C-alpha cells in the first residue's frame, strides 16, 4: 500500500509542476527590459536621464519593476535605486499610480567580498592582457552610449554583444578559484532578480511590465524569461507593448 501511495504522490507532483510554470507562459502579459546605463547617462547626448522619463511615458506600462530591493519600495525610500530610474521614471509612475516593485537582490557581506575581488582581479598583473580586453570593451561601450539613443543601446544586437562580454569575463574568472566567487555572486543576483520578476508577473496577469535595470543584467533577464515562456518585447516592438 505504501508503495502505491508514493507512486501516486510522485505522479500527482509531476503533473502539478508544468501547471505552475505554464501559468506564466499562458498569461498574455509582456515584459520590456529597459537597460539603463547609470552614470553614463550624464555624458550621453541622447540617452539622458530625462530621456528615461520620456521612454516611460512612451511605454506607459501597467507595472514598473526597478533595480532596488522591494523593502525600499515599501518604505518609500527607494534606497540604492540608480539615478537612471529614480530621477524621472519613478516620479512618473507614482503620478500615474502605477504599481512599483523592487526586483533587486543584495547581500552586504557577499557584496563587499564581490567588490573587493573585482578590484583585486582588475589589478592582477597575471590577468593584465585579459583585463585590458574587458576594460577596452567597457570603454568602447561608453563611447557608443554617448552617441546613441536607447533604441540602438537596447537593441538585441548590443544585448548579444554585452552577453558575449560577460561570458568572456566569466570564462576568465572561473579558471581561477580565487576569483570564481565573482561569477557565483553575479549569477546568484541575476537569478534572484529573474525569480522576483516572475513573481510580479504571476501577481499581475495580463499586464504589461516594464523592467528598468542596469544594462549589464538585460541579456540574462531576457534569456531566462523567454525560457519560462514569458513574452519579451524588443525595441522594434515598442508600439505593440504600449497598446
């Protein structure tokens, strides 16, 4: 009898798993991931802080997700929220009474270790040629950001380039046990962010959701959401998202 009971339990559990995940995929909600460039907005000719507000008004999302921990949304402090979003997007969302969710994750102890290891790695002479390549890609990105608007910067092509840069960085650091935690921490943070977005989607069925976050996270979020069957809009589909 016990054997039959456990077999039934396993069978029922197995059936229930696709239902949980398919409920997200079956929702008609869509997500637009807007990559902010943080302080680079200050020197940008077109993709300025003010432009972020214009983009919010263009998209008019049903829900806004921002790069901050949700507890700081709940207490109204928006602590740690990058200027990209706090200067214009959040005030506009508040004016529209658009629901705002914080979707970031952070651990102070691990975060400090991550920051220290990054400083050490970028000054490690044994990695100098590789670090120069990564740093050069950052410099080229900054120059590109200065002269392009959000449609070019948030295009799927730049997103793929950013993914390639990150994958090279992770390939480099995983070869050195001393720096492997950098990769572990960034993947942990990104996975928490995706989980938090999925929760927002589940709580807001049939809603269009704008995710405003640092562009470094954009490729990971889009890839993961699509794996879960979430409709991810690209820049050439803005009119469809804004309907």
